[in-house]
């Protein structure tokens, strides 16, 4: 059983698949593998640190309010499980060749037309529930896009994270982000 993590705006009164719940799948957006006419993907990470990095990595400085924005839900960590292992690993050269991905950098390209096209080709095989690649912020981190989100189960209840959480400290160190206690 594969383990996944995500950081999300948490509403403790929400059911798991409702907005604010750990298993809620947001409306399709601008994501790397978004193909809204085919699926609604859920982005996850292979470790708690990677989930923090993916959520907050775009910010150079992390402040206390980053994790508990004023008049908004706090952020929480969800630990999820996927009962079967059907994920296409884009860190595997054979997978890149099989799906016509010219070079590894095309996987993390900012050109969404390129990334969405190879995601569609992989989805169209019906062999995978999603795919994984390396994090833009720290290549040792694994990032996942899963289009079979209904398969997920919660491994444990979500837990609120703060700037003082050990997982936040570790992620900040790994991706070189400044934590400011203000």
C-alpha cells in the first residue's frame, strides 16, 4: 500500500471528501497534469516534508501567519493510502521513452501544454491511477498526480501544522527557506 501526504486548508467539521476535508479534490486548475475533460487530479507528495515544500515552496520566507492565515482555515497534514500501486514513474527512463517524453526536463517544464499532453497520453492507456516525478524544490522529494482520487483512504486523522512543526522545520532546511517567528 502506497503512502501519500498533502497539506491543505483544514476544516475539522468537514467530511473527508468535502471542501476542507483531507480527501477533497479541488476543481481542476492550472496544474501540471490538468486535463479537466478527462479527470480531476489530486496532487500529493511521497513524504510529509515534500508536501510542505510543495504547498509553501514558492515563498522565500515562512511566517507564523503562512500556516494559519487570518480569517482562513489553518493548514493541516493529511496522511493517505492508496491500496494499489499503479503509478507511472517518470523518473524511469523507460517510461519517458514509452510515452514520448523527449527529455527529463520536459516532466517539470513550465509549459503546461507539454506536460498536459504527456499526462493525457499516460491516462489514455488506462494502466495507471496516476504518475510521479521529482519535486521542483528538492529533487529527492517525490510528487504525485493521481486521477483515481476515489481510491484513497485516510491513514490517520489530519493534523494542523505550524511554523514550529518538526516537518515544517525539516522542509525549510531541505529547500532552504527562512522561517520567521512573526
